[in-house]
């Protein structure tokens, strides 16, 4: 194994969490210029007592937002849209997008979580609370936008919004004349060779899908999306996510190299200590180095993907329980970030 090997202390921490019954199954996988490594613990399902592997399928939740913003960056590179294009320009006339003091919500505002829109639309009233986005249609989205009054100017302040990212994906799909799933497949998945990432699973992928569990370790429903797919609809594997990170770090040349670079070319403060926002990616700025990352969560899954641009090391942590393992992912990328449960001296 090369430099990318999963550290022993991360293995120990994840094994302890699985053994303690805090999560059902989890995999951590790493990549750098030397190679890949992975370590898995627990089970893909309580009734299937085998550990997940790098080809096990998980919901990746809000990491989907990075894919959505990568599509935007690619469309900007191709000259199809501009960063300051108002999202209203891409929507039907029936969608009256709110503005404030003459400032319209731009595509970049949505990507950088600075649209002024709330975290979720206030008319999100799912028929099935266990699958909250499944029946949120474009009609409901347009109804909400038409009746909402912004409380601050677009671009003024960071405010994380599933609604904003979902709206961005919806608008870009309309611009491209295809579904969000088709858009991500043609612009990202196929060019990068990611065969196990998508929304609609094949028969084979369904057999490899881990069962999700909530915080009480009861089975959770898989999530489905309609209008807001761009905020959290994707499913993937550790292997595919490492392929994505290798392209993001520039370890291999891809048609998306310029788009990946564009994503990190603009940054804003989030108002949280040592955290900035780029295009979808969040950036920890401590210890004189950057950690570029995003996490995700549905009712039955938690995920983390990130990389260290200085060492060109990437990590993904996928769990089939709503259990936070972000600390593991960040620690793998820079051991000066401590893991939960470490002695204070180790936190540095």
C-alpha cells in the first residue's frame, strides 16, 4: 500500500463505532497518486452479515450538490451560461423568482449557498414523511418561488439551502433540455467513467445497495426526488467516488479539468470559523493548509468526500446509518484534525 493507505487510528475508530452498535455498516476509502485503499466494518444490512465493500451502493445525499455545481462550472466553461446569469432566465415565465432591491438570484448565488432562499421550501409537505422530497414537483417549486419574499439580498450571506441547490439542478436541466439525471450522466458520469453512480439503479446495483438505518437503527426508506434532485438524489460507491476525487484533484486528465478548477476559483466566508464556501465545496482553512469537502445525509445514510490539494490525497466515508463520520474523513486528510473520542492531547 502507498501513501493513500487508510490510517490505523481511523480503522480503529470506525471498527469501534460499528462494534458499539452506533452504526450498521461503514467504509472508508482513500486515493492518491500511488493508489487506493479501503477498510470496511459492520454489515450492509442487519440480515446480511457481510461488510460493505468498495462496490456497495450508498445514498450520498448532499454530496450531490457538488455534482450539480460541477455541471454549472462545465456549462460556464462551454459558454452556455454565465456565473451571473439570473436563474429566472432559465425557468418558465410561470416561475416568478423573488429578487430584492433590484438584485436577482444568480446561478453562482445558488451554487455558493448565498441565494437568500431558505433551507427547504415552506410548502414542502410530503405525503410520506419518510421520503420527504419524492412528491415535490416543479409546480410546487414555482408556487413557492412566486410567493416568497427574500429576507436579505442575494449574495449577501451564506445560508445553506437544499432548495437553492435543487433549484440550480432543475434550472440547468431545463437549459440542457433533459432530466437532471440525464444531465449528470452525460456531463459528468460518462466522461469520468463513473458506472455505479446515478439516481435510477440497475438490477445489479439494486443487489449491491446497502440497507439504510435511522439513528435508532431501524430500517429507513430510500429517498426519491422530483424537482429538487440536484440537492441530494445521487447514489454511488466508494470506488466511483474515488474516481470522482481523482479527477477533482487533477490526478488524471479529464474533459472536466477546467470545470473542477473553476469550482475552487471563487471563495466566500461562511461566518463559521475557518470555513469558506466555493462552488458547492466547503473548505477548512486551518494549520496553513486547505481541506476541500462536502458531506451528505438522508434518513438512512451519511457520507463524506474530500481532498487535500497540497498532498493530493482524497477520502470518502460512506455509512448506511444516519451517523456522523465527518471527523474520520477530515482526520485522514490531515491528522492535526482530531477524531471524536480522542484524548485532548491528540486533538492538537
